[in-house]
C-alpha cells in the first residue's frame, strides 16, 4: 500500500516553534520598554544576558505546553491525517494558540505596574466579580494602540512564515511512514517534557515554578522580565487561590494581637559576629540523644554522639519545632522567617514578592553572604530562593566539582549530590576565603532515601535500630564533627555564631510521642557560640524555625526595621513564645497547649506536656483557648494580607532605632 506522505514534518515543527520563540523575545523587550521606568533605577545591563538565559527556560516551558496539541497533531503516526484540510487545521491551531499567548504577554506589559509581577491564575479570581473590566480593557486598548499593532504584526509574522510539511510525491510504503513518524514522536516527547518541566528528569526533583525566576535576577521586580505570562498562568492554574480570611475588621486590634514588623530597640548592642546556619536533612529531635534524656526510661542514646557533646556548650529551648514537614519549606522558614501557610511559599505567586531574608538584611550591613547545597544547582529551586533572600553567592555541585582541592564527581552519592562529609569540608574552607563579617548557610543531603553512606564507612555506620536512616544520621553527625574540627582551626571560628537545625523531622520514627501531630514537627534548634558570650543551657520557651532570623538579627544589634513572621527569642518572655506549623491544617503551640484550627473553629486542644500522645481533646475546657485562637487568627490574617498586597518586606534602608523607615510601609 502506498500513499502521499508528508515529508520532513519534524523539521517543519521545529522551524515553526523557533518562530514562536522569536515572538516571545519580542514581547519580552516590548514589556521591558513599556515598563522601563520601573526597571531603570539600579538596572545592570551586564545582568541582561543572564535574564535572557532564564527567559529562554521559561519560554520553552510555556511554548511546549501551549503547542503540545499541535505537536501531537503533526507527529502522531496516523496516515489518515495526511490531508490538506488536516494541515490547514493544524496551522489554524498553531496560530490561534500562539497569538493568544502573544496577546497575554503584551496585555501584561500594561497590567504589570499595578501588581509588579506577572499575571497568574489568581489574578482572574481576584477580578472575577468586577463589572467594569470591559470598559477598562477598551480604554487601555486605545491608549496602548502600539501594543495592539505589535500583536497583529507578530500574528501576521506567524501566518506568513509558517512552514507546511511538504508532500513526497513519490510515495512510500505504509510501514516506513509509521516507522518515521513513531521515531520522530519518541524523540520529541522526552524533549517536550523536559522543556515543560524546565529541566531534565535526572537533575531536578520538581518542575520549575514562578519562584525560580529569582535565580536570574538581582531584584524581585526583575522577575517580570525573565518570566512570561503564559507560563505564570499555567504554573498557577491548578492552585487553589489562598484567600485572606478577615478575622479582624479593626486594624489596630489585629496589630495588637500580632504584628510581623520588627523595629530596632532604643538600646542596641552591636555585635558584628559571623553567622553560620546549618540546615540538616531529616535531623529530627528524636535522633538526638541529648534532647531525649528521659526516653526509654533514660536508656535511649540516640544516633548523634557529636551533637550530644555540642549540646553541653550550646543554647537550646525547652520546646523546638519546624514550621512544616517538607524540605521545600525550610529555607523560607529558617532564612527568611516565612512559615508555610497551607502551601509551600516558593510554589505560590507570593514567592515573587520582595522579602526580608537574613542574608539580604545583613548584606545591607556589609556582610558577605553565601548559600551552599551539594546537589545539582537547579535542585529544589534552592538557588532561586537564595537569590530572593539576598544571598550574594551560591555554591552547589558545579562549584564543588570545579574545586581541585576535592574529589569532584567522585564524591557524588549516586542519587542526590555530594556526600555530607566532603561538602561540609568544602563549606568550611570556602568560608575561610570570605571577608568578615560573613553570613553563610548550608543545606545537607546525605540523611535521605535511599539511606546510603559512603563506601569507606559501610563497616563503620551499619544498619541498626528500626530503620536504615539511622546509619545515615550517624554518618551526618560524624560529618558535622569533622566540620567543627576543621572550623575550630580557622581564624573566624571564635567570632562566629553557629545555628544547627533540621529542614523537618522524619517519618521514620520509633517512639509513639514522635508519631503524633505534634511530634511530627519536633526538631533541634541549637545555637552555639564558641566565644561563650551566648550562655549555654536549655531555656524555657517555645522556639521554631521562623524565630531563627529575628533572634540572630536582634542579638547582632541589627538597626533597621524588617518583616519577620517569627519572634526574637532573646527579647520575648518564655510565656509569650509560640509556634505555628501547617501541613494540612494550622496548629498553634503556646504554653502547655497545642491547638488545632480548621479556619473557622477550634477542633482540638491538647495539653501536650502531660498528654504526650494527644489522647484527650480539651476543646472548650481551657481558659487559654480563646486567646490562642485570636492570636493564631491574627498571624494567619496578617500573613495573608501582606502576601496578597506585596507587603512582605520593608524596603526602605533606614538606619537607627525607633520607627524610622516603617511609616512609608505601613498599611
């Protein structure tokens, strides 16, 4: 059987997609010119190539998403589609889909000044009840006639230069047609999926999100240049909009119950110490023997002999918690005092907001800042968040492998990245190259599935206890010991505050009290000052990840106002300390009680100190319940209002104490 076959179809598809890439780039420069007054102050032309590089990544994702049906139409091996009518239908689909995307990008050029970020799916929800949108569109349509002409011109460009697959008049056997088309499809599909994800299957654990745009810019507002509107809409399309609950009508009452604005005290003691924050993968409190002295009737030893010894000269708090149970939430919580509120911060449109991270704040104070993670540089979006939080430098797998002092890819664990021991040594020596004072943070990775340790330690750290993770915890504890041994020999060691915490607790628990809704969030928060200026011991009070940033800034004597959703543990009385965590429903811990809230009603109250397994629900039976509910509602409302309004940071760089720099920011 023979028939007329369409020839060079993959080549024509590729050429047509290149036309779309060109249109997106034209829209990007139109966007930049239209909003130039927002970008020109502080714009560094040397950073433009990096922005364009990032733009290509996000454009690829949007282009392959919006053209996926077109690609399948032309490449799917069905010979009955090889007709002139079918080819014309494919062209109409191609032009229609991409002209809508062009229009969306150009419309966003006009809308951007109002939101200072690209249109997302949430934008449509925000304006769905407005009745005057068509009037506004009509006015802006006339006012920005030149963008309308550009949209028409780019659509005409696609129509004019569209490449039709050509016919092979000689004809070919049917089996050859199906073979060629199938091979083309098999080759194209993985490429398309990788482009949609924004990376390969093997180097990242999740697709890129809008927050990844921070990786290519120096200022939050510049993410608008890197992103495109179709991508921003597609990536947020399935997200349920996070609505702002209104528990308080009176603004003063809201601020009386809770305010995230931190204002310097009138009497500051400035301490320009280095700050080192170690975020240790899955380093649950249960694993630390020194934090579980009463467990198993005092017989429990844990898996962290080095950290146990460090506790003897460190500061801890009676109750310490993570703000979420996921790695992706750790950096915002620990390094920017931003808790998870229902959804991971970095996966929401809020991630494009300007924020006050500890690195960014100390950077204003002259600190050198750097973040380290031994995985692929694009892994987990850490590099992007590090930039948005103000870190000047990022050191990942690429930088480690480029350092001839270490073993390069020979230190790769085969799954995630560089083993903890060599990477922590690298972290230590790189800090010795930094100008003081510096602020540096590292996120480890070895204490993770598939629960392996380096070959040379397989006979040292063996499977023991109830789970294979325990040997990984022992290995990571050893890596921390080696890190502190090397650090203690460095000139900067005595002038440094170290904080050791976990990204989250572990599901691999063996004790009942760590399996509860509260135990699931228990992690260590250890503050170690080799100079001894911060007294060691265990203080009364409740500490959480989002308290780390304001506590450190307060101790250093930071003299500028900033936004942090946690509290300064050194300036807060023990009875006023609290913690919040949220995986499925918000939980609030204060005093002796854990309160669970469904957004409207309190559904659980437990005395977690005496009722460790949370077996006795005390709803309606305690005097503290009403006040706890009010404070939790204030935290949630304040967070959501600020995020929705883009007021998650104080940007004015005012120094000195008092309210300086805050007035311009107040609601």
